[in-house]
C-alpha cells in the first residue's frame, strides 16, 4: 500500500519567538501562536506569488547563522 502524506508538517522556530507570538496574540481571536503564524505565512506567500519581486525585497538576514533580526530591540 502506498504511503499517504500527512496533511501537516512541523516547522521549528525558536521557543523565544513562539512565546513572543503567544503574548502578541492575546485577546486577538487567534487560538494559538501556530494559527497566527500559519495566517502570516499564507499572507506572505500570497503576496509573493502575486509579485515575485517581493521575495528579493524582504528585509531579512541572509545566511543560516542569522537566527535573529538585527533590527530587533531584543538584540540591543
């Protein structure tokens, strides 16, 4: 029998970021940080699909060693 693919997969994020998102979404109607992160990811993917040039204009650090945004106030 062919192996069925799961409907969902796991993406790991730093626990500190997960906890920040949990605090951020309090009293917003989102049921969990996961639900909010999925919502944000869908929004970003739709925007990038609409304009492929967006992916090159996003302000993020390049490289696997850059875990945190250097602009974040937590890094100061």
